[in-house]
């Protein structure tokens, strides 16, 4: 059964710093991996989707990488801003079990201090 | 813009009531999902549906049922609400690629 881990659970950085959030998964037979942002009390907002054949995806200040062989993905946030404060979740869609299901990590709670 | 809409943001229900949570998507997606999210437990899959009238149990289906009569609508039913079903409920839809979530329903059972 696929397991997804996100470390650290919480991170606090000063505004302007570049930072990296980590996601690891146990089964490398994945279909895709998706990064989400969640603000308190709200739903999940999709940030980036990486297909299994891709190595990275970029959107604005965000860059996500995928290394299937090592079971890892990173989300890089450049020049962080207080508005980036949120919980970031990664989720993988695996071939094991139902390929339609997403398995989520527990998230990294990011605080960017002004 | 893609859209997944949940019928309520906040809901307060009494123990034993039958509760309906509705979710509608406008993207013609085959797959729809219901998750609940609790502090320290993360997102857990309750049920999902891969076509009209088709459903599969997720990790925690006990105490819940679902209905998918039309492709765009997926309903989560709490047959007899209990206090341990107080939670944030999240609906999502997808094809085989990107998943999109609704805004969430905060359900409190008193």
C-alpha cells in the first residue's frame, strides 16, 4: 500500500527566503504526483501536477521536481512572501490498488514571517 | 475555470439525523471522491465513484453511503449522524490527471 510522508511537519521562514518542501512515497509505480495548497478552513487548491514521465514542473515562483526511482518530490518556493503561508500537501496517484485514488501526505504547515 | 462546488460551507446537525452533503462538478469528470480531514489524521478517503451509479469504498466507509445518479453530482450520506463524524468533508473530481477540490464542508454533529 502506498504511503506518503512529508517532512518537516511545520516550517517558519523570514520573508524573501527560498525554501524547499519534501515529499517521499514508498511505491515508485506512480501515475502522477500533485502538490496542493490549503488555507485554514478551506479546500485544497491545486498548484502543480507532475506526470510520471516528467522530471519537473514550474508555475511562477513554484517549481516541483520528481525522482521516481528514489520515491521523492520537492516543491521549491522562490522569494517567499507572507501570502505563501498555508499548509502544503502532496498526493500521489499509484498503479497499485485503484489507479484513480490519490494518497496524501500529512502536509507541511508553512509560515512566512514579514 | 474548473469548478467543484459543495452545497454548504458550514453545517450543524443533531445526533441521529440523516445528513446529505452534495457536490457538483462542471468538468465532465468521470471520477469523484469524498474525503474527510481531521487534525493529526490527514485526508482519508470515504468513497469514490468512477462512473454514474458506480461506487467503491475507500478507507473509512463505515457510517456513510453515497449516491451518483448523474455524472456531475456526487452525494455523501450520513445515515445516522454521530458526534465522531464531526469533521471537514472535502469533495474532489478528476479524470486521470489533475484533481480538483471543492471548498469543503465543516460539519458539526451535536
